[in-house]
């Protein structure tokens, strides 16, 4: 398995403060989508980043290869809705060190 950093770049720097009702609905679907990825163990962590230049989103994915990342980001509701958001994806180098997951968690059990 490989790890990738996914950076969701919003359509404008002020997006978090001034999104329309339609954009907010798309973002709710986006959060539901990434929550499902987290519950399945594919997304290790995700959420908004409070960058003073403009908020953006981060997700760390554990997947087989870059094709899987491209498929997951392409199917994100925020991309499918074509509101102007884009993803930048970067492979993480070598070993990724993080907190140890319990055996039940690593097998997708709760």
C-alpha cells in the first residue's frame, strides 16, 4: 500500500467564508464521501486547513497506487459538481509513520 497527500484547492480563496447555498450542499456531500473513506480505512485523516491565504482541504489516503487516488478524487462530489475546485495529489515518500491502529480498526471492524 502507498500513501498520498491530497490537497483540495477551492474555487476561490474566500470559499470557506462565502460559499453559496448550492456550494454548501456540495461540500456536505464531500464530507459524507470522505467520512465513508475514513470509515473504510482508506482515508487516514481529512479536514480543512486554516491557511491565512485561504482555507483548503487535506486528505491522507492509503491506497494501492496512483490510479486509485485519481479515481477517488475524480469521484468526489465536489469535483463531480464542477464548482471549480481541484485536487493536487502527491505521493508520500518511503515509510509513513503514524499512530498504531488496533487490529480491529486495521481490519475494518468496530
